[in-house]
C-alpha cells in the first residue's frame, strides 16, 4: 500500500472508534435493566391512572344517587298543617325526612373526602409522568365538575335543613298554641260542669246567708204562717260544696230520718224527687239526667224540714 494513502485511513478508523466510545458511554452497561425500569414505571403510572378513573366513576355514581335521594326528600316534604289530632303523624314524617337529610349530609362528607384524595393522586401522577399530562387534564376537568355538583348538593341540603328547622319551630308554636287552647277548653268545660250544693236547717242556712224568709203573717205571739224560704239574690260559691255534675249523681242527705225540701230551681223530673212531694226528698238525692237537672240553676239548696 502507498504510505500516503494509509495515513488518512488510520485517521478515519481512529475517529470512528472515538465516536463509538461516546455512544457506549450514554447507554447503561445493563441496557435490559434500564428498559425494564422504564416499562415498570409506565405500568405503575398507567395502573394508578386506571384506579383513579375507577374512583371517579364510583364518586360520580354516588353523587348521582344523592341527587335521586334529594329529589325524593324534596317530594316528601309537606307543608305544616295545624290539624287537630294529626300532629303526631306530621312530627313522625318530619323526623323521617330530617333523618334522610342527615344521612345525605354524611354521604356528601364522604364523597368530599374521596374527591380530595383523588385530587392529590392526580397531582402526584402529573408530577410522575409528563406523557400522561394531556390525558390527566381530562380527569382534572371531571374532578372539577364533581366538586361543583357536590357544592350544589351541599347548598340544596343546607336549604332543606333550614326549611325543616323552620317547620320544627312552627310545629312547636302550633303545639304550644294547641296546648293553651286545650287548657282553655278544659278550664271552660270544668267550669261549665261545676255545680254547687248545700244542705242544712233553715237557721243554719240563714246564718250562712244563702236563704232568706219572706211573707207570712203572725198568728198569736210566737207563730207566723205563710212564710216562704227562698235563696238570696246573690249566691256565693264559697258558701257551697263544689262538685262536677258529670261525676256526682248521688247526694247522701245528712239525716236519713228527715225530709229535705229543694228550694232552688232544679228540674226534679230529672231526679228521684216525686212530682207530688212538694219538692221534698228523703235519704238520698239521685240525679238521673245531670244536664237537665242543673239546667236552670247551678246552685242547689236543700232545707231540713
């Protein structure tokens, strides 16, 4: 070989060997291990992404279920109606609705935690894999949409709770008013059925100030005839024994051997006083129809004869 031609050839061989050494330096000695680690990293990131997608799908389903429950609760809500005798049923309905709203609140808190966890996982995946950023952007939009839905549901449930609280206060007010009305009606009923009676000799009753004697003429010195004993114009209930006419239909007379004359305006046809007895009774006064017997007067006076 010509010496002048051999020198350039040696130079080219030397340059080629130099470039080959530089490439070898950039590839790890164990190239199979390098590629395995890259594949494992991509597999791990892909699996994490798939898991996140499944979690978001589950969260979406749960939020959809909550929307369905909210619609049921909204449909179940009823206006408060002050109907006597139904407040127990209405209270039970409101209690059931409130329980369902509270359950929805608990489920929303769980979903809120799930979304926060999904958000953190998405950020971690974005850092780990630049190649997935475009795909992960779609997942971020999904999370944003779910968070917006969750916030809307929280506002809806808060409104429901406020309405139920207002209804509860209204029920409490109506219950209080009903109690007052019941007490008033009870007091009126008791007062309407309270009657008064007193029994004694003419002297005793005159001293108590419940009867007075009118008319009559004097016969000889110590005797008067034609006198009429009648109740005074203004009777005081404190001078009588008060009873409930619905409960007391028998009055035992003090002296079973004596006759007692009724001097007030009770209807004797509603009692055991004989119609031809000059309104006199002996032993026990029995009232067969309290309403009729006490209709003319709530005060009964019996004078011992």
